[in-house]
């Protein structure tokens, strides 16, 4: 509601061809006006295609699709159907633990120990403990270039320092209009 306060007078613009085209399109799109001046339609003969579409619509209908259903044909239980049923029972969140039985212990192999050590290294708590010594590498021109780029990209403080001087531009009526619009849009 506040954006309409102190709106002032707008600048009238002539109805350009594009503005006229948009207005005409708005009239055609309008949900109220599209039915005006509808006139009478031209009746079309009932063709076999129209009859087919009507029958299809009746079959699709959620009320009529069960009428005249008749009896179904029983199918034998195939091995594939039995396999799917067993899989469904195994997938079930209730039945998958029934009849579990005892497990077979597996010996701890060097590969398993290596994986456990890697998991400890991945741990968010332990990975910082005892970092050890690193291997020094020479500073190449490529590394220097990457460091300079990182300083330009990631430095939140440095990019605001010394912004330089801007180029003043005259305040035109268009700029004043935009400023007023922004004040109206962003005001509480």
C-alpha cells in the first residue's frame, strides 16, 4: 500500500505500435474478454474419429471404467512370480530380519586394517591430530600465478580497499525516476 503514496505524475508516452500490440494481446488473453463476441459455432458432423474419442473418454472416466468389467482370466503362478514374491518379503522392513541365522566370522586381513586406518584419517575429529611433516616443493611460476589469483578471488577485505575514483555522470530525469521507483519498491 505504501508504494502508491507520493507516486507523483508519470510521463505520458504515445501509444507506440508495440504498446498497441501488447494491449491487443492482453485483451485476447483476458479470461473475461475472450468469450465476448464469440458468435455461433459451425456444427461439425459426427465422424467415426469423434465417436472413437468419445468412447475413449468414457473408458478413461474414473466413474465408468469399472462398469461392465466382467470376469478376469486367472493366470498360473510362474517361477518368476514366486521369485518376485520372495524378493518382496526380503525387502519388507518387518520380515528381512526373521530367520537371520548366525554369521560367519571373517579374519582381519591387511586390506581391512588399511581401510580402518583410512577411515580414522577421514574422521573429522582425528584428521588434524599429529599432522607430521610435509614435503617441501619448489615455488614454480604456476604456483605463484595461482596464489595471485587466489588473493584476487578469495580476499574479502582486499577487494574493497582502494576502490579508486568513479566517473561522475549527470543526474538525468530518467535516473531520478529510477531512484524514486527504487525508494517506493524498497520502502517498508
